[in-house]
C-alpha cells in the first residue's frame, strides 16, 4: 500500500530518516510531501520530495529498509509519485544521486536522464537527473 504519510508515521520515519530535522519532517508530512509504502502493516520505504525553484517536484529521498531492496518497490513508489505529480499538472520531475552510488543506474533504467551536476568540496559529484512526465 502506498499513501501520503500522516502523523502516525512520524515516529517510524524519524527513527530511520536521519537526513532531515524533526521539525522539517513534520512540515513535510503536513504538506503532503512524504509518501510511505507498507507491506502487511510494515513500513518498507518512503519517498520525500520538495519543489525545486518552488515549481518543479524534486525527489529528495527514496529509501527502503535493507530487507525490502531489490524487490521492485522503488520502481512502484517512484511511478506512483510521478503519476501524482502528473495529476497535479507538473510536466517534469527532478532528483539527484551521488556519482559513487548505485541509484544513478536505477534512475536511468526508469527513464531519468542526467541534466547537470553539483560539485561540493571534498564530496563526490552530485548528478542531477530529470524525467519528463508525458
């Protein structure tokens, strides 16, 4: 089951998502910017997004607990999110991944293309990727 996160998901998300402050996580949940995926009442993963330039959906986080990786859930959740964004009138979505992470291959496989990069001191190259929603 995929749905938008609600306050009942906060404690579990806070436990696993250490890339965001508690206050910002609450704001993201309240703003319907977090999707959760459950299998048999167990949280298996989530997708968190925001709006880049205040007008383009940008996937900040796609994460699955270790035992649920490689089972097609990432594709399912991403496709669900893309459809939600399309239904809300968006024509394109963005995401990024570090050049030393395997996620870049997943995103390319499901139709994302490289469109830029960001290089911060002493960090691997961040690859910016886009997908047009047709």
